[in-house]
C-alpha cells in the first residue's frame, strides 16, 4: 500500500479531554475513595458508640429519677419528708436583696445542689 493512501495517525488520536484515565490514575482514585470510606466508617463508629453511651446514661438517670420519685412519695406518705417545709435546705444562705443576677443564680444553684445531695442519701427501693 502506498504511503499516500494510508490514514495519518493523528486522525486516530483522541483529544486530551476525551482520553480515558490511565490505570495509575484509576488506582489513585480508588485508593482515595477507600481512604475516605474508611475514615467515614471510623467517624460513624465513634458517633454510634457515643450515642449508645448517651442512651445508657439516660436510661440510668431515668431509673435513678424514678427511684428518687418513689422515695420522695414514700417520705411524704409517712410524714418524713427530708426537706424543711419552706422548701429551703438548712445551712444554705438566702440571697440578699439587691444582689446581682449572677449572685441570685449562684445561690439558687447552691440550694438545688444541697437538695440533690439530700436526695442521694435517701434509701432507694429496688
């Protein structure tokens, strides 16, 4: 076949934007996708473990609240309520009038903390 009748090779070349990726490029993309999938899996496992832990803590808190409620109800029924009738815990200073809001908040938080300490000392029925 004479050289003039042959197709030039340039006609068979694809433009750069239409060429398929090389095998090395595909391997790099796969490695990147695997790394992303593994880190996503790790993040999901961490979040899942934290969610399970939070659910367990919430369950325990609910059980303790239920027991405390039963104990307080039993104390009311028997007339042995652990708190003074005024609702104030003994030994907790009353906030002075004219104190700033933060001082009022702190005093109230101290009173609530004292009440919670007293609740913790109550025997819990099982």
